[in-house]
């Protein structure tokens, strides 16, 4: 008995086919039968609606329908096609399904039923029947595409599946012109320039279902919160009318996520039919697909990864993005500051995955902006976004360190060249006896090639330092504590990685680091300084504690690296920085650290000290003498030691 309605619907298909072939009043009978069956569209059984869909296909196309009963439609295994398509019945079905039941009806059950009926009609009816009912060749496919697209964002899972399959089937059955239009619409939807449901005609009313039953819980009396009217009632009862708008925004955002996922599914099925049709659009599609492949929603991310793999033929998302890196970086940077937290988190996660292994030419145009934007996003209000941005910032920092170290690529070049030279020498020894001359020539050629290969790497490292170092130094005073802490650690790593390439930047680095010694002191020291008696400390003890902490931190570590790279080319600028800090530096740690830098330079570079500071000693000594008037004993003691070091080269 459960399958009796399905059997009756299929029996009607026999009757419709017989009437279609022999009666002049067949159109009237078919329309009446269709309307009667459409009236039970609220029935929840999907199998019944598939049977009704087959009846609709037979009523529209007669024995030209692929699902026509075999006893009438097939003779000797070949479909007869004896009856013609009834245009009036086809137009009636199109208007009833596309214009009334799928795009203007609020009931999800009716929308699902109508979607199944239209899918069966599209599956079984010949193109002539579809064109006749759709109002012309071009208009027919667009109407079908619009109707199925509206189902792709429905809350019901069956509607979503029917919509995705319908869009793919429309593409499969359409002509070339309609296919191009359909691809353009899908590309616009995937790239975020157009919504598939913009022309759906659905308006929010009292009975509009915004959430599924049980999704928002229930009212005290046990009823579900699903429709717009119910949400308004609850919001009014609790005295928060703005809650309705927040929930509607949540519903709209969820619909957008659902649309993205289902558009990706439909596009994946279309790609299986015609991969070449989307190739001209990949430059626009890949950046968005790559970002959404890291969406916080695992379902959306999986659908986008599958679509990206189908579109590009690459097994990994990062591999698919590599040919379009410039466009990918533009898209990710733009969405790092998007108003939706999901977009910001997805962009940060995608950025963390695409940065490792890149060359300077890949990121040169975006390096400055990447650092600026990530410094903002790591202080995001959303914790998950903050964590994703932190991972992306670490990935960018690691890339920067690798690009700043010209020795990294030079070592690889030397390794490859050495292997080639050894193999060449072995072959030469076997072939001829004059191995000594040949090996000498090969060695000379190898050294020349190594120098030529190292030059571009050094130029890239110089460019990276010139771009990144000022940004990191500027953010030593960032309002966010974790950003300041990150910059303190990273500037020391940059200084070590750069090696000799750091020399042109030593004056700027010294100025910023010496100022930061006082600016980045723990705030607790200020409190202790005001309550020395209460904590049982003297001023000298507090100063010694401050100096010990300053000397073991990453800032002092970076200053020690700077000492190694003071040269005759930058010594005058470095001394000018030291003199300025001794005269006008704010904070005990800054003035003490400046004097200690002079002492460290004398101790570490004793043979070069006279050459480095000799030209500036006339200005450096008065600045150090001024430190003798400082109220801090630690500053006076440090200036005395520094003055002794300078005077040792002036005598």
C-alpha cells in the first residue's frame, strides 16, 4: 500500500500517452491531470514525486519522452516518436513550476516537489519540448538555470542536491550559446560578483522559514523557532527587537555559504563535461576558490577544493594557485580585512599555506602590504581569526628570513656546482690524461658561475631587508603587546640572517633598538620605582635589575649583531646616532645601552676601533661627558667606561 500512489502516478502515464496519441482533447485532460497531481506537492515522500515527474514528462512530450511506457513508446527496441510535443501543455508546466512553485512559493516542501518534477522533465523530455515550454531557445535554458539555482540555496538538503544536478543537466542539454551564458553566470557566482538567487522573487513574509525546526531551540511552550513571525514574537517578548535583524543576518550569511558550496558542486559536475569552457575564466576563479578552500566550514572547504582540483587538474590547492599567484595575493590581502570573520580567517589560513617556498619575484609586489595587514589582523577581535593570522605571520616571517639569507641559495648553488664539477673531472680523467689543466679550468669556470648566481640572490636579499626591516622596527611600538613581542624577536632573527648585507641598515637599526630599550621595558618597573620602600629595594638595585633584563633580551642580541657590521662606510652615521641618543635619549636603559654599545664596539672591534670612531671622537667625548651629570649611577658608570674606550684611541 505504501507504493500505491507511485503505481497510480505511473498508471496515469499510460493513460496520458494513450490520450496523447488518440484524442484531440488530450491537452485539456493532461493539464487537468497535471494540476491535480501538483495539488499533492506537500506530500513528503520523494519516490512519489519522481513518479509524478515521469508522468509530467510523458504528458508534455508523449512517446518522445525517454520514460514513456515501453508498450507504447518502443517498437522492437526503438522509440517510435509518433506523437508530437504539445506546446500548450509544455508552456503550462513551465509556468506552473518555474514561475509559481519554485521561485515564488514559500513552502520548502512544495519547492522540493516542484524541483523534482522539473528535474524529471529535464531528464526525460527532448530538447524540443523544453524549448517549446520555455518560450524560445535562449529563454528556455536561462529560465531553467534560474529555477534550479534558486533551489541550490534552499535549506532542504534534497532541494540543494536537485538544484545542483539540475544546473549541471541544463548545461549538458543546452546548445553552445546557452552553455556560454550558463558558464558566465556560474563564473560570476563563484567569483562573488553576482548571486544566483538575485531574480528569485522570494520576499520575506510572516511565514517565511528562516531556520530549520529545532535549529534555534524552542519556546517555553515547546514550539519551534523557524519563521519570521515566530522570531519577531520572541524578540518582542524578551525586549530585544534588534535580535530579529541579527538572526536574519545569520540566516543570510548561512545561505551565502550554502550557495558557495552548491555552486562549487554544480561547477564540478559541469567541469566533467566541458573543462575547456572554464579555462578562460580560471584567472578570476582560482583566487576565490583557493581562499574558500580554507573556509572554516569544512563542507564548503571540501567542495571548493574539489572544484579547484577539477578546474586546474592539480592535486593540491597550493599547486593550483601557483600559476595565478599575483591574483591570489591580491584577493587574500583584500579579504584579510573583510567585514565577515569567516572571510578573514579563510584568507589568513590560505596565506599561511601559499607563502612557504616562494621566491622574491613572487612576493615582491605584495611584501610591504602583507606585513602591514597581518600586523593588524593578528589583533583581531575574533580569536580564531587571530590564531589563523598568527600562523600566517609566522609563515611570512620564515619566508622573509629565508629570502634575507643570500647564503642559503648560494650554498645550494655551490652544492650543485660542486657535484657537476666532480662528475666532469671524473669523466675528463677517464677520457684524457691532462686532468690537471682541465680541472683547473673547470674550477675557475665554476667560481665564476657561482659569483654570477649569487649576485641576483644578494640583490633580492637587499630588497627584502629594505622593505621589511623598517616595518618591523616601526611596529616595535605597536599598541598590541603580542605584536611588539613578535617584532622584538624577529628583528634579532633578521639581523642574524642578513649577515654582511645588514651593513647599510645598521644606523637605522641602532637608532630604533636603542630607543626601544627604554620604551619596551616592563611596565612593572614604573610601579616598583614609585614604591621602593614598600618592596624593600633601593634605586641602585632596581637599576641593576633593569639593566640585567635589557642585556639578556632580543634587542640587545640584535645590537650585538650590529656591532659586528659597523664598517668604514657606515661608522659616521652610527656615531651620529650614538651622539644623539647620549644627548637626548629618554630613559635610563637607552642611555646606558648607548654607552655600552661604544664599549662593546671597542672590545669586539679593537683593531678597527680607532678607524671607526676616530673621525667622530671630537663629538662623541662631549656627549659622554654630559652623561656624568645624569642622576642615575648606572648611566654615569657606563658613560665613564665608554669615555675611557674613546680616549684610548685619541692619545
